[in-house]
């Protein structure tokens, strides 16, 4: 019986716009930005930031060296937050409804401190709430020093919550992440980026 629903952030809770992010990074001087950026698993200093191997200031300094001029913290945040296209109200309403129905909601995301400056702020949902308003627990790659689809991140989330994989439904728009969660024993659902999952999720909760 499913008691816990584990959500990815980008592509599921919020709709992603990788091209907008790439455009913002290119305006800062990064050539061929799409070759450096990946919606699921970042590479180089971008991956190091999301894996927690470097902090925001180290990323800013290294990125400045990469593009050949000083880039501010605010500019880095603006570029990273370009990934966020929208936060569909239907998703927020569904999260509140699912909690009211008795499910424990967990966020498990590959992300970074620049993105979380917005997600953790009261400007996240347009109603004065941060993402924490919608979830019972939050697990983030850069804080855990491990990224999806590593089995370790799933294992640590399950241990932290003291829950069984068989009691979890995992939603992620990344096929590799869904496959890894399935191997760990979780029931899975892989909606596309921006897809309306709010009613279809009940087919997986049965």
C-alpha cells in the first residue's frame, strides 16, 4: 500500500525551460551553454555544484574564470533560475490535496543553492509560501553530496524517513532516475516535463 509519494522538483513540481537557462548563461559569456547544461545530470562545475562538491561562491569564482570576467552571485542565481518556466497551480493544489488524503509527501531533487534561493523563498508559489509549505520532508543533492540516479540517494532518503520502498511512489521526469528508484523497490511514474500528472497519479496509487 502506497503511503509516501516522492516527487522530483524540476519537470514535475515545476516546469523546466532548459533553453531559457542556456540563454541566460550565454548572456554571461558561456559559449555553447547547452553542451554544459543537462536537465537531469549536470557536468563539470555545474555538476560539482549540484553534487555539493563545491559551494555557491566557489562556483561563482570558477564560472567567472571560465567566461573571463567577474560574475556576481546575483547573476549566477538569475541564470540558474532560468530553468524555472512556471509553477503550475494545478500541481500545488494536487500536493495539498494529496497531503489532506493522508499521503506523506517527500521532495527528492538534484538541485543547487542558487535554484533553492528562489524555491526556499516566499516568492516560490506566488502566494507567500516556499516549497516547504507543500512537503513533509525535503532531500536535496547538494546537501546530501550525492545525486540521482545513484542508489545511495534513494537509500539515504528511505533510511532518513524510516520507510519501506514498497510503500513509496516516486515521480520523476528522468527515465534513469525512475529506473534506479524501481530497482530500489519503489513504484514509479515518469511524467514528461510539464505534463499534467495531477489526475493520472491516482492510477499509480491504486
